[in-house]
């Protein structure tokens, strides 16, 4: 199998889109954490237009922008499809993907604390209890809409265990990544 590397940032919802797709596809990859305040030469080389993460490098070829990367992953590794086979169901899945993108964009127009992450990221970077409560409320609102409207009677969306419960069972943050994690630093 060709070498796969993902340049990302720990709290980026755009990076996590790609991580989840690679995990669902069973694709092994190396995760390279980027320092967004001091971007690596590799990041600037691989994404000279936007100079942003995520960037997927597959067999030496770079692909930028999370939604473009997801399409590439789907076409390159067709096993375990990310979207349903039925055209209507696939259209509905794309609708809800766009809904999530829209929610992320709405969050980016909020105060600075929310500019660097979506509602989930905002929860983890919030420094004040009031900010955390607001982020948690936003998360629950989005999940409720997805559960009621997107999943309907087909499935249920229930959070089985909290991050704290997983840690108590011995799960580490590294367990959330399939690939080997390295840091590109600020060179």
C-alpha cells in the first residue's frame, strides 16, 4: 500500500473529518500535527494557496481541503463506502453534510474563542465555565437535530461513553488516531 500522511491540527473539525473517513475505510496513515502559529515548510509546500490544514499526502501527491480529501478517499479506497449506494439516500447524506458545514461556518462568525473550532472544539478550548456550558448546549442542539431529522427511525445517535469514562477505562488520546503521530514543529 502507498504511503499516506495527514497533516492536521488537534482541535480542527476539518482534520477530524479526514481522520474519521480514513478510520472508517481502514486506511493506515501517519498523522503529522501542525503548529498553526508557525507553519511547517511541508505544509506551505503541500498547500501553497491556502496554507491551511488538513492536507492528505498519498504516494507523494498532496490533496488539500477536507471535503475534496473526503471525495479522494472515497474514490481511492471504495471499500466501506462513506455514502449510501441508493441515490436518494446519498443525496440526503450530502444534505446533512452540508448542514454540518453550514453549522461550522456559523460558529466561525462568533467571538474569537469559536473561530478556531466547531462546537466540539469550542467545548475543549473554552476557558470559562459559561463558555463550556454554551458550547455543550450548541453540541446537544446539533446532535438533537441530527438524531430527529437526519437519522429518524433508521438509527439512533446516542453518546455511549464520555471522554472521561473512556479515560477511566484506559483509553488514551493517542487511541483516537489510527496512524502514528509525529510533530512537524515550526521548521
